[in-house]
C-alpha cells in the first residue's frame, strides 16, 4: 500500500476527485498545501503539474479544461495565493468551465489574529464561483467524515450539473503538514441524474412559432465542443427563411453559415433594415465580440427572442428577450429539427450575398494596401493547419481574426467570458499541453507581455506556436473614438513599450522568428509550421 498523507480529509478529497473524473491537478508551491501535494501526487490515477505563478497556473488549468472538456483541480497554499486565481476563475465562470479550486487554509481560530499568511479565504471568490465550501481539517468522527464526503460530492455535482461553472473548496489544515502513512480510502460516490429534454408539447409549441416566422435568425456566441449542434444547424441551414450567424469562436462553421457577422451588420443601411431584421431571433453561447450585431438588434428588435442555454440569469443582451429556454442548445435543435417546415424565402440569401460581397471587397483592399496588421492577419489565418487549435487574445487580435473565414476544420478559442487582457498565453499553453497536434496562439504585444509568466513552466508543448503582433502598444485604443482623441492617448492608453521579444524568447529557450513585411512573414510561417521539436515565438512587427 502506497504511503500518502495522514490527513483523512485530504484522502477523502483526492479519492472523490478520482471518482468524479478528475485527471489533472495544477499546483502552485507552498507549505500549507503540503498534505494536498502529497495526497494528489501519490494518487497514480491523477497527473500533477506544478506552476509557480498562481495567476498563470489558473489560466493554464482553464486551457486544460477547455481542451479536455473535463474538470481540472487547482490547488494553492494559504494567503494571497488564492486571490491570484480570481481572473481565471471569473473567466471560467462565464465560459461555463468547471474548475475546482482547492485552497489550503490556516486553522479557523487563527483568522484575523495577525498570524502570517492568514486572510479570510472562505468565500473569497464568491462572485466568480457557483458555490463555496468549507471543509474541516479534522474528520476523525463518523459524522465529520460523512459531512466531508457529502460536501465534496456536492461540490462536484454543483460544478458539473446544469450550468457548468467553477466551485471553491477551502480546507483548514493544522500542523504537522508533511506526515505520511499507509491508508486505504474508499469513498461513497453520489451521482446526479439530469433530465434535459423538453416535453413534446413544448417542442411543438416552439416549432409552430418557428414555422410561422418569415425571417428567423440564429445567432451563436462563443462555444466549444459543438459537433452535435453543428449537425442540427447544417440541416436547419437548408431552410431558406433561416439565417445562421456564428462568430468565429462559436466553432460552428458551415457553407451556409455567416461567420463574419461584424462587418455584415455594420454594412446594413437604414434603407435595408427591413430586409435584414428578423421576426424571430434565437441566440445561444457566450458574449458576442461583434458590437455592430448588438447595436443592430437593439435598434431593430425582433418580435420574439429566444435564448437557449443552461443559465442562472436571464440573458437579455439585445433587450428584447421573450423566452428563456433552459436546455442545452444541441438538445433543443435536435428536438426541434424534425418539426420544421420549409418555405420560399430570400432571407438566408441576402445575408450570404452580403458576406460574400464584403469578403471580396476586403480581398481587393488587401491586394492594394501596403504592409499592415490586417494583411498580417490575412496571411496568418490562411496558413493555420487544418485539424489544429487556434487561440486568440483579446483587443484588436480577436476583432481582426473575426474578419476572416476559415476554410479548414480548426477549433478556435478565446477568453471572451470576461474579455480581459490577462491569461491568453497561459490558457493556450494549458490547452496545448493536452493537444497532440498543433496549437497556434495569435496575441497582441501587450497581452503577451502581461502574461509572460506563461512561459515560466515545464509544460510548453513543442507544437505550440506563439505569434505576437507587435504594433508597439495597445492598438485597440487607436480605433476607439474616446481615447484616440485625448492628449493622454499615447502615455495612458496605448502605453508604448521597448521590450525585445528576441531576448524574451532566449530567456525561456524558445525558437524565435521575426517578420517585418509580407515576404518575411510568409517565410516565417513556413518555418514555424515545419518546427515540431521546440515551442516557437514569432514576432510580427506592423
């Protein structure tokens, strides 16, 4: 029998993590979490990674959970370590990703007693988790053990049921912390049973409304793992009165799907509104990048708006919500599809024609223009290998990327839950760690520098390709009417930097490439995707 921690509560936690499908735990070092390190590291069915920077560790775990579609456990020591998890946990909450945060804490009697590395940890993440739990350090009695077992089971059921989201387990641990022994742990597993299909009469009611509508718009925000949903939407796009619009990060590509909605909505004139305005809007997925889509639908609301998805609040982005349908989108459309009836319409055609017109116009502009960031993105987006993963940072990067259609099967990720500058590189690194194929990150320079500790770990995949678009600062502020007109623009918004990315790459033993024009970028892209032995950083100066 293997030696493990003598803390029974930790053994209970570890055993139930295995039972609930946890395969990976991401640690940051410390002493108060020593029993957790011992317990998880000596469990053969769990793989452990150690990343020093808690903020980077949390985003790394987020990327692993994105890629695996399974819960990932985060473990930190006591004190401010837990607070560094907050940005990634908030992002996971709005991405519906079940991170399980486990924080080692000092004994409760020492909170607020001026003891070192002791803060109020319980419920510290309450705004960003589905629920917070407090585990006692001593569960030597029968009832205490029963309580701990129930609490941990409940935490996983909460994280994985309904609207998936992070949970926080705070665990008080007393010294000594590093004692071990031989123990056998067998814990009771509580398994939830969920029923998610709508009643037949409800589906028929929605189908009748759908079929009566002359112009139906289906609008998708960011999503992952959409294969089942894709099949239903492919069938629905055969109905000419239905237009399906999907952002790039919704991962719903199709020949008859609009995947560049931002320029399409921005192009609609006042005289054209009646042709493009839907009678029925059906939306699902996370928040939209497209500002013009939100503005158009708020100004020209449909008669009905249905939001489909497991949510805890009513998602009324367009200020016209009429039905909140609490079921997963793939199940809703699977039930609805057999009841839909075709009718003659040009509604889908006008959207497809407009997108095609705008793409041709963009292609012509690119052929005539000199070297700029849009041309760089056109080359990069066209070169990403099929059946690979693409991660995109926030700011101008995600906006420029979404102006291009992908003609290959590529899984696209972006941290659009909270849309922060932080964590994009760490998230891509975590995802790449579990990806046997190629992972490409396209990041702005400030976003990349802000998260440079993502490079400070031992888990960078040799097939991770990091592309930094270096325009000397926060380029997105140049496109915003407010900041761009202020005298403080350069110093306080754009914040120019003088970082040498080649030296940064050398610090972390990355292969480095630099492109300064169209020809050097084409050559660099070819070299980048031929390298599979070492992580690579490509700086694109625009």
